[in-house]
């Protein structure tokens, strides 16, 4: 018998991210890239210098699969001071290769092929692709515009005996939704009744606007047994290329998630763990307050420009993306509309269909406003 060459069945379910596709299109024409969520702001000096010093001091080898003690202790400190919840750095933290790596490791540890996971749309495409990669089955519930509200009865209606988990993103990409404590408690009661996990992606937790606050499900005692927090400092410290994230969960889940992390990634980059840990411990609260203030200003500038251009935005309450209604832009699909904007305005966005199942989002595109002021000024001038 000959060798049967070909792709795996799993690979046929996973598609190239539309975010990456539009970045390639943008590079091809030399446009301004507001498609990919890449921060081009300055990295805090303490983060860079601490990582460099760690390299010079010899922190360049494998670490324990769940991370160096210094970063696990820093994350525990952050949870106590910012999230108002206690965690044990020895039992509740797994440091991984980015928040994406933490989520993938958690899915490998906790989900079986065929398990169903409730996903709220518009969703982050990498969440869905990760679920598909491990053989899980997404079950979609659409949030309702303009405030991205959730029908709790609809959530209950999609639960079946195969439902194993629910995933939320707060603040949300691409919607900018910030889940309230009341919403989290309602969703938590649904998870408790169905005995399912609650995955909570909180990578944008410091990017919250209009006087709102970020609430982690882990801070709600009744939800801790089933909550798997996914987060990191890629966005907060503008180090998306460092690939350093973490998972916080109950001890009974953390060990197996750590084993899966060891299997796939071995460990997160050793000296970069030190850099992030020192940043967490040494940067003052004003640093994080300034993030929210700075990005709210950027958001408002972008909203004004989109309205001037006839693309009505859904005002995000967190994260650094804006979904805009592009009904008035020529094109049959959101991809055609995004390409039209790129061609005529030299600004790259992401087609809204990338964030929906079953043909949704065709009159939406997503813009990222995590850019320097001079870049946003050029964008605003182009759009107007």
C-alpha cells in the first residue's frame, strides 16, 4: 500500500483568519492597517529592561511548565489588587505562550471531540478556530445590537446533554462589550445548572471606558469552581510578539492544563516572564488608568471620523475595536465592502462576516484603533 498523503480532517475545519488576510491585502497596497490588533505604542521601559537583565543574568533555559515563581506571584498580586480575588500562585496559575496558548491548552485538557461550547457572536475568530481544532462543536447565540445584550432564555435553549462549556470575552473583541456583574451572575447560574465550564477571555481587562469597570467571573465566589480565566499582557504592555499569557483556574483543572501546555509549548519564554512580572509589580496604578483614558480618546476620535464618513459605529465600552455599519458602502458582502474601503480610503478593516456564523455580519466591518495619534490622524483624514 502506498502512503496516503493529505491533510487531516481537523485541518479542513480551520480556515485562515480574515484578520491575517486583510493584513496581507493592506501590505500589498501599502495601506494603513486597522485590521490586525497590533499595538504600536511604546513598551514600558521597566518591562524591556527587566527582560534584558534576566537574559544577562542567565534566565534563558526551560522553566517549570506553569511558569517561573516570579510571574505566578505577580499574577496572584494583580488578582488581589485589581480583580479583588485571591489565587494561589502555586495552584491556580499556568503561564503559557500567549493567551491563545493558554486557551488552546485549556481546551485540550477539558474538552473532548464532540463536546459543545456556547459562543456569543460576534465572536473572536481564534476562539472558534481553537474549538474546531480540538474537535469541539460551537453553538452560537447572537448578541443583540446596539448594546450587545444577551437573551438568557436563548442561552438556555441551546444547551444539550453534550454542552461542556461557555466562552465569554470581556471586554469583547470585536464588539467592545463589557459584561456586567449581573450578566455574569446570570450566565454563571446557567453554567451551574448545566454543570459546565465558563471560559473567560479577559485580555483587554484594562481597556474599559465611560466609567465602567471590568468584572472577572473569578471574583464571584460561586463561579470559581467552573471558571477558566484566560488573559495576558500582550495588549496592556504592547508586547503582542512576546507570546506570553496565562490561565487562572481551580487547582483540579490547573495541573492538567499545565501538562497540556508542557506538551505543546514546553514553557513560555523564560526572560520575558521576568520582564512581564516586573512590569506587573512595579508599574503604578496610574499606568493602567492612563491606558483607559488614552484609548477612550482614540475611540472617540475614530467614532467621529466614521460618522463623518457615513459608517455608523457601535460604540465600544471596552477593548480597542469598533464595529461599524457599512450598509452605505458598495458591495454585496462585508469582504467586498472592506476591500472597497481599502481601495478608496487606503484603510484596512476586517469584514464583519469573520465574526459571525451562517452568513451574519455582512453589513459590518471592524476597525482597530490601537494606533499612535499621528496614524489615527491620517486614518481620520482619509475617512472624512
